[in-house]
């Protein structure tokens, strides 16, 4: 908590200094690259490949914004940030956009003075246990030793969960996910808890994934989304609507395969407005007419990105779940492009 | 002679016996083992326990190394190959991750087509370091050592050749100014004059000179930003720059702390105690986070440069204390002897005091350097991708998620080679200097 207050105080000072440079869009255009903060490495969300190209679900958001603003999805400087450095990097103006699986919370939005532009992944904290323990519910975990990453919201959620259920637990603090895997496999703890997406990725990397179960309880809401600084609403809108464009594209059936064809003009006015053949939506956010088309072409629509980096065909193997379109029973609901 | 004993003894041997082999228990391996491993019950117990422990460790590690898989595209492929070759569940290292990603662990995200540049820079560094490290080489080679930092900078970061050259020009001008001024005023004032000239040159001349000369004679390499630096190269650059810069700074601080001048003395003491009193990680966070708030927004003050400065200051404080120990160990007669020869302060330091003090301090200095070199891995906490940071990033790819010790073995090996050669050099140097004492 002290850390938060300290960071908050820093942020306020930073804002006072940063207020002068409000027009992020102009800065980005002058620079010719988008400075995008990503995680130093999180399976499925951001990781460099063997050639040093960053890839992943969060990375794709950066590329879409760069494509919309700079007409080039490659015009991104990826700034690897840690859990400690991410907020200061954004507040001080070192990065223009932070897409680093960051949970949208009240205090981060208001106390740290950031603007979450939406949610690109609805996550939640879960538990993984070895099957041989015979545990079927998180309510049975009383007295367990729990491997937990320090300095994250998961630590606080865990404490809350065990307190509300009147159970005791023994935390085994660890620093990185890789370390947690080793500790868990070495039986240093009975339970590993982190975001469900992380648990799935971790389990997939085990020799015998079938020997471990992810318990059904999800004990927290972790809406992960990209964020920008307070004080530059135009820039925030660009990031927000780029994300919405990716989500809406899936809803309307616009994919990277058929986008060229659809942008010749369709019967669906909403698709036409999205792709810039009708109306002047691009102009309204200070971009050209084809901004959304480029953002979608950068890596495909939301569904394509999900399939490529997180979906059931990847080793991470996540189901859409909450991250399905609202029409399919999920939470993704892009406001109308009108 | 032979009659002497005739009455007293029945038998006297009069010829030497041929030499016999010593008893079996007193020679060779048996004797060594008995004396060194099984000389008493405590020793026997210790030997048995150690043998069991070492055997147990080897039993686990050797098959892991022996069965290692070197060619595979991902961890799961590694496991398939292992299952085929050694049966499921066999202990086996998956060094394929090193085969696949070694270039990232070594060079970070430096463009692959340009790997020759850091490699050349390393060669330049080794050539430049050798006349400093080995006094038997011709002294003229030191001139190359003096300009080598600029060559290395240009090779690593690229850009126009005129940028490092104009910085070099500033230093040359400063030196000329110092030489001229020292004829008329005291050395301290002359040094100030030199610094002033250098600052003026960099502030006013360097910018226009670089742009103009780049236009007239464009010699340039493709520029590579600091954010593409990573892996062992990053550790090496930070470590070596800090080592080279902190030694002179540390010596000056040590002299400052011994100085009679009130102001210099107190500033040195405050600096050393402040820097030493706070952990390195805090200074790194200061460099990466706090400085952002104090610099005007939009300033692009390279993070790597900030880190190099912080690490340099940190190790300079430690070096200062090590050198101070050396200074304190010299008998007072050395100082008085220098004075009685009529040498001024700088002459006596340069010719008499420092050569002896530094000789005493060598183990401490090298120890600090080795520590500093390993401490560079702390930059992982501020998001720089040093080998440890890259190992996290590599594990984040779906191919290699779950690989753990293999990466650390490789990183450990790279650090061991550097630190071990540093320590061997220091031992060799001590021996050589010891010989001069006799």
C-alpha cells in the first residue's frame, strides 16, 4: 500500500511536469514511432521471438494503434516494463501507451491518474493444484501452502479470499512465473495461484499437464486493458476506438482475409463506416478515413488475434469464455461506429 | 676395520644391502589416500559423507547433461526426442533453447546482420586493453587504447563517425589547453581551464561540426538504438564502461578523502558515504524512475547511459575505500620522503605514493570489479534486457515456456568465464609485482 501511495505521489509530480506535452498524437507523428510499454515477457501476451520481433496479444494492440496512427504496424518501439516500472514509464512520458496485462482498478484509474481505454482480455485469478491432492474446490484449500507472485493484485485477492472463507494459508512468495513453475513442480507449495490465463499457459508447459487441475473458482475480476495518461483525451480516444475497431470487426465479420474486398463497399453501412468508405469517422478522431482498416489489417480482428496468440490451437489453449462477443454470450461489446 | 667388532659382535654386515621398494602402504596413491582421506576416524567419516554427497549430486547432474537435447524447435519437441532416445521421464537437459536463442542471450535484439560490429568492438577492446594489462607490450600501443573507446562507441551505436570524433576533438583541445595553461598557472587551475575548453567545445562546436562534416564527408554506420542492446553484450558494456570509468574516479575520491582541503575532503566523504550507504538497486531505480520526473518532459536521456553513470558512481565509491586502505597502509616515511625530495603534491602521488598504494589494493580493486560485473544483472529490475531479463522473455514464448535451469547454466558459464579470467589476471599481476619487491 505504501508503494502505491509513493507511486501516486510521484505520478502527481510527473503530471505537473508532463501537462505541457499534452498532444501525444503530434509527438508520436513527429517521432515516427509509437513508444509502447509491454511486459518483459508473458506467454501469449508479449514475448520476443527468435528474431527479436515482439509478438503476442498485448503487442498486437500496440501494432494496431501504430497502424492506425502511423500507417505502419512495425513503427513501434517496444519498451519492456516490469511490474514496478510500468506506471512511472507511462506517467513520465517515456511511453505513449501501456499494453501490459494491467488490471483496470479504481485506484489505478483515479489515484495514479491513468485512463484505461478498454479491456482486451477479461481475466480472473484461479488456482492450480496437483490432481493427486484430490481437491475439487478452492474452498477445500484451508491450510495449504500457496505459491504467489509478490507485488501484484493477486497477492491481495488471495488474502481476501482466504479471509472471507475463514481459512488459513501459508504464502510462498516468488518473483517470476518461471520460478513459480519450478517451486510448484518441486512441491514447495501445494497450490499455484495467478491469473487463469497464466495458469493455463503454465500447465501447458508441464510434462504431464493432465496431472494438474485448475480449480473452477475464479476469485477475482481482472479486466486487463491498455491505458494512457490522464489529460490527453484525443489520444485516449484513438487508443480506445482502435481497440473497439478490432472488436467490432469480429462482430461484423471483417477479417484480414476479406477486408480488401469489403472495403470496396458493402451493403452494411456500419462496416462501411468502420472501413471508411462512408462517413467521416476518421476525421473526427484526427486520423484519415482508413485508420480502422489499417488497424484491422495489422494482425486481424480481435478473434483472429485471440486465435493466433491465446486460442485453443496454441499451446496456451484458452477458450474464449468471457472474451467472446456479446452475441456469443461473452462480454465483448464495442459501442456502435456511428 | 673388520676385526674391530670381532670380539663384541657375532655378525657385522660389511656390505650395503640393495635398495628395496618401500612398503606398499607408504607409497603412491595408497599412501596419499591414507594420509589425506583416511588418517583418523573424523577424517574417514568426512570422506565417506563427502563422497556420498558428491556421488548423489553427480548421479543427478551427469545424466541430465549427458542426455541433453541440442536440436529441437520447442520444449515439447525436446521432450519427444528425449522420450524416443532415453525413454519417457528420463532426466535430460533441453539445451536446444540455447541453440535456438543463444544469439539473443549474447547480443539482445541487436540486428543480426550487424553482429560483426559488437564482435569487432570486442576485438578492439581486447587489443586496447592488452598494453594496459601487460606492460611488456610496446608503450606506443597506449595511444590506440586512448582512442579505442571512440572506435568502440561508433561500432556499437553506429551513426555518423563525426559525432564521436567531435567528442574526441574536445578532449584533445582540452589537453592542449591544459598543457599551455600549466606553463603559466598552477596545475589545478590549468585543469579547470582544460575542462572549460572541453565543455565549450562540446557545447558550441560539436553539434554544428557533426552536422556539417556529415554533409561534406558522410561516413556512417547504420545507427542502432540502445533499446536494441541486450543480453551479455549489455552486461559487458555496462560492466566494462563502469570499470574503466570508476577506477580514476575512485582514486580521485580516495585522494580527496585524505586531502587537507576542507571542502574537497567533506565532499568526498559525503559522496562516498551516501553512495555506499544505499543499495545499488535503489540507485538503479533512481536512474530509471525518479530521474524521469526531474528531467524536462520529452528529454531523451538514454536509459543505458543513466545506468552506466549510476553503476560507475556506485563502484567508484567502493574503489575509493579500497584505495584509501592502500594509502593508509603506506608508512608515513614514504610521504615524508616524497616531500623531502621537493616533489609537489601531484608529483609525489604519481611517482611515489599511488604506485605503492595501488599495488597493495589490487586484490580489493579486482574484487570490487568482479562484484560490479555481476551486479549488472540487477538491471533486470528496471526492465533492461540483460541475460537474466532475456531468459524471462525467452521463457515467455510458447515454444520455451517451462525451460528453466538450461538458461541459467549458459548465463552462469558466460559470467564465470569473465570473472574467472579477471581473478586469474589479478593473481598473475600480484605475483609479478611481488617479485619486484625482492
